[in-house]
C-alpha cells in the first residue's frame, strides 16, 4: 500500500517587519504551487501579517496561527508568534524594537532547523544596524547560521536559473580582501562549491571557473602577484584532485563575453566581484544559498528596502525563488519527498 509522504516544512524568518520582508513573503506564498511540495511556517507575529494584509489589500492571504511546530497544518500557511507582543509596525522606519524582533525570529527558526523540526529555512531581509548590539555583533545571516549549526565553513552561493556564483571572501572590508585570499581558502571554497553543485543541484561532474583577484587577472604579475603565487597554485592543486576547475579569468572580460554560460558555477574572490554581475543579470529572481552546511538555508538577494516598504510595489520574485529553491534542494536530497 502506498504510504503518503508528509510534506517537508519550510520555515521563513520574517526579518525586519518595517521592511519589505512581510510583503514579499505574503505575495510569494500566494503562488498556487505553494502546497504541492512543502508546507510553509512563518516565524513572525500574526498582528504583523494582519497589518500588511490590510495595508496591501491582500484579502486572499489567509494563515493558521499555531503555538508550536507540532501543531503544523499542512495545505495551510502557518504562522508562529515569536514574541507575546508584536512590535509596532511602521513601514519604512528603522526601530530598535523591530531589530530585536528580527533577531528573535531568526534564533527561533534556526533552533527549530537544528532540531529537525523544519527541513529548510528561508530568511527574509533584516537590517544589520538595528540587529547589532555589543553583546552580539551581527555580520550577516550566512555567518550567524554557519556558527549556529556548528560548522566552521560555508559558502555564500548566489543562484539563478542560469548563473551560480560563490565567494572566496564574503562580508570582508575591501582593504582586507587580499590577505584573506589564500590558497587553502580557495581550495576549500571550490570544493564546497563543487560538492554543492553535485549534491544540492544534481549536476554530475560539475565544471567551475575561478576568477582572478586583480585587474586582467594580474597580467603575469604586472598588476599583482596573487594570481601567480596563490590562485594558480590552488587551481593546480584542485586539478591534481581531478576536479574540473579552470582559470584564473579576468572578471570583467569573463562576464562581458558571457563565459559564465560555459560553466556550472563561478568562484569569485570577493563580494562585489561576484555580486555586481550576478545582481545585474538576476536581481528579481536571484537567491542567496548557504552551501556547505548540514542544513538548507536560502534568502532573497535584496535587503529591507525601507524606501518602498508598505507601498505594494516590492517585487516578490526573489523571495519566491528562494522558497522554491529550498523546496527543490530538499527534494534533491530526498527524492521520495517529491509531489504525491
């Protein structure tokens, strides 16, 4: 007799309730494919969602209020109150209360993720300024979740339908990038990228491009020595492990001539080198995926966008892509959990 599979639960930490996170989450979940392969659980407060439902005229957005994951209702949008009281919702305004609440939603969601109560986590945008405190310096979701699940390394991987870009260095000041680009780190990040392309995206024998650090990839040492002394030896070491890695490529010419289409993934040396071309090509559908963790975590590739919060103009495309990518990766890991 066929056993009907329980749909995986995808948690969504709502982020800053005064940004566009609530709006894009609500709109994304109104997609009629939502319940086919997963059950959504929003870590927030019912009052915040009710506020935006009225503010944005989303009368068709309905949800079940639950007190714990054990009460989850499949084929419904579930909302769990992270705090007893909901902070005042003031679209477009940065408040300490909203920052504290955003951190609480993240902590509860990550805890449930670690305990296996939810199968994946999608993080709506928060504002580092009002989350940060002397007690907890908050660099970013990626670093916070990596540490929380007990991992020492992860890879920020930007994903769209046609492009996947990983970063050797993430949220590091530009002045400190060069000292953080080491042979060991390039090898480590490249291996995380290759493994993720195989395990999370189902690509057999993935092929990746590695970018240079300097203009023209150093031009044989004329414009910098990192390519000759660090990046090329790392590529040779990876090739010695029978990995399909190529480079180093000058970043401008590489993307300018659309060479990314010839590879399954690209490894950039620093944040803007990878994210500027990525967001130029895929801003409304791009997803930030944290590769190399024992858990699945995605997020949209945009921030809180206070300037358009509450105005019903935010594009939910990236949030929708983040939610469905999380579902796709869960199914890639567990093919038996696909649609029934």
